[in-house]
C-alpha cells in the first residue's frame, strides 16, 4: 500500500438508511472493478490513516446530500463550500473530514446524490439506484468532471 495511487474513491453512507447507502454502494461497485475504493459507511474519519497510506493524487468523496433537487440528481459540490454547520448524518462533520483529507492531497472532489428517502429500514429508491449506476460509470471512465456543479 506504499505506492501512490492516482485516484481514491471514498464512499460515505449508512446502509441502514435507504438512499443514504448510495456512497457506500458506489465505493463497493468501484472496488469490484479494481479501483482503489473505500466503503467508509458512516465513519469516514476512521479511514484517514488508510487513505494516507495510499498516497492518492485525487480523492473522490461520494455521499447523499440534500441539495433540494429531484431525487437521484447528482452534483459536484466545491469542498470549500462545505462548512462546519452543514448537516451530516455521520459521526464527524464532513468539513472536518475534508480538512484532514486536504492534508493528504488538495485535490478533493465531492459528489452529492440527492436522496428520496433516508428513513431507517427502507430500500434504495429507483431514482438513486440509477444515479449510483451513473456515478459508477462516470468515475470508472474517469469522466467524473462532467457531473454538473451545484
């Protein structure tokens, strides 16, 4: 794990909360395709050391995010606009995780997927399933930069 990797995908999500599982699902699918990918579930701060050992040139974070869009819509969100008070259903504020990741590389992309439902015990909605497949294909083909900016 000492060699530098070009891109590392960090999927964040709670598999017990319906559409909130999207980031984790993206990470698992990309790992099966051979990409350097971590399914951090809802504890991304626990993987900072692992990410550091990979020495990525670029970190791509994928998570659901309420952006007041149509369910399944995806956007890249500039990491400098993600502030401490921004809602997160995870254990550490996303802004703090990003700050720690920026010590590894300044090249960080955040891809948000608009959820339809994040209730406990539900399944991933069809709209978010389609978005997951689109994000997987775009990242796999190194076309994630084509996702519109929020």
